[in-house]
C-alpha cells in the first residue's frame, strides 16, 4: 500500500490445488455477462464491475491509456467496495469488517497503476477449510486487488492463479484427452422415447449414461429449446467435463445426436464415441410417438406460447404455400395430435430417414414403455459386455497348471 505498506500480500492457489482442496467458496469477480458464459463449477458471482462498466474500462484502456482506465476503475471500486465486501462476507459466513474499506482502497491505489502492481507480492497461502478463493479473467488486478485488501484484514483468502483462463484450459485438455468406454447409442425416429429410456437407464444403473441434451438444455431439434434453457458452448463443455470426470461403470449409453445439440457443438472425442458406438434402433408406433411428444412439449401454457412463436419457422421450411398458418392454427384450435402427426410425417421422419438411411444397427428394440424397455436394453447391453470381457481363470485352466506342475515334479 502506498503510504501504508511496502508490499501487498496476495496468496495464490493453482487450479490443481483448487480442484484437490475444494475450498469453502469460490467467488468469481467477472461481470455478469462473462460469468453467464461460463464459470468454475459452483462459483458465486460477485462482480467487481457490471457489464457496462467493464466495457467502458476496456475502451478507456484501449483508446486512451491504461492509467486512465485504472483511475476510472479505482473510483468505481471505491464507491461500491463496502457493499461488495459485505456481500462476500454473507456468502462466506464472515463477520462483516468494520474498517473504512473505501479509504483502504484509496491508500492501496494512491501510487497509480504501475505503483499498485509493483506492491502486489505473492504471499504465503494458509491452507484451510475456510479458504475463500477469488477468480477473474486471468488472475489479474480484479482478483489480486481484492485478495490483497481482504488478506490485509486477516481473512483466509487466495487468488486463483491464471483465473478463469486456467480453468478453461483444463476443460479443453480434458475433452481432448477423454477416451470413451464401450458405447451404446440409442437411435430412432423422433418421439420414440430415446430420452425417456436413457434417463430410466440412468435411474436403474447410476452413472451409466451420458445425457447430452440434459447438459445442453436442448432437445437437439428445430423446436428443441421449447420449455428449456439452452446454455453457451463453454458452459456445455464445462458441464460435459464434470460429467466425464465422474466416469462410467464399464460402458456408456448415449442418445444419438448430430454433431450439434442445439447450438452446442460436440467435442471430437465425444462425437467419435457417438458416431462409432453400437447403434441400437428404437421403434414405436406413430400413436406412441405422438403421445410422447405431446407430454414433452405441451406440459405448460408457457410451452404452448413458445411453440406458437416457433412454428412459423417450420411452416416456412415445410412449404409456405401449403403450410403457412396451418400448424399455428391447429395448435390454437386444440388439434395438437393432428399438429404433431403432420410434423412427424412431413418434416421430422423424412429428415431422419435421409440422415440415417445407410446406417446399420446392432439391434432393434420395439418400445412402448420406458421402464420395461430400459430394463430390456440394459439386460442386453450387460450380456454383450459379459460376452466381450476377457474370460476369467476357471477351474479347468487351474487344473491344467496344477497337472503341469505335478508332471514337472515327477
């Protein structure tokens, strides 16, 4: 601190240490928009700057000078530091500090940007279960400045070395390195109940499935966002890594998808597992498929409203002359079954048959009840795995070895 101390202690924690220690709290100081795109799992967002302020500071840095950007940032932090630290204290279960935090920030930053950066010094990390770790974009001034302030007040804090960028690098590396176990892929026409069966398999054999649609918040179709909350590519990949790191019990069951699930693109390792896995075809009568889709898409009035907004796009793709206003009219007129049948027969089924026409299937299952069907499919998969696994040493092998040893002894 200029005029207070020759050094500002900043304890650092590497990502590897963070992953192994599991601290009491991770606080992400980035703006809300940055945080929404992706963040360390379980982190809480306490932004040092809001989206507009962050953009303004970045503009000042690029078009005016780093020092001018620093001065603007300084005044913004001074104005809000008391409330910001009070919020962190509530999340961490700390007693609220009584110090004049605005004055402390002024003292810390009195020497300007260059002087402040010189005073920031890596300090000893006090490992403990109460540690609160702070992160920003790359472990720079946002997180280091707040850690230095709180460290000086006696709190057990650390700065994540490399910030969010270090975590993002970890995610990319893990996806590149992932090797799939034996993979079984549920395929079939829209509405056969692939997702229902996949989730029932997960209930029966926890940890055996990879639910890509659940991770992406999208059903992987033109109307797949209705009633759901699709996520960003980075969030999808973070969720995917969290799931892959939990592992699988010898095999993985996955639902057949294209390379994209909504707007989320599958990483190469996952796409290859899906593409090359054992393809299991699920087949169901049209009446069953219609009911599955009605139950999925039209559960709430909000879903109906969202579907009504999306249907004109499909009418355009199916042919404006014949279909304009027709699908929306059926939905508003209570003819939901007629609507779903038309979508299947005139849009989804032709599209699926075109993309899957040359695929060969390892096995076909007629399905009509997800509970019963999941058990049948699991029994078949586990039978395949037993047949393909290396034969255990049996009594005959042991007998031969014993006999050989006896003859040698003779």
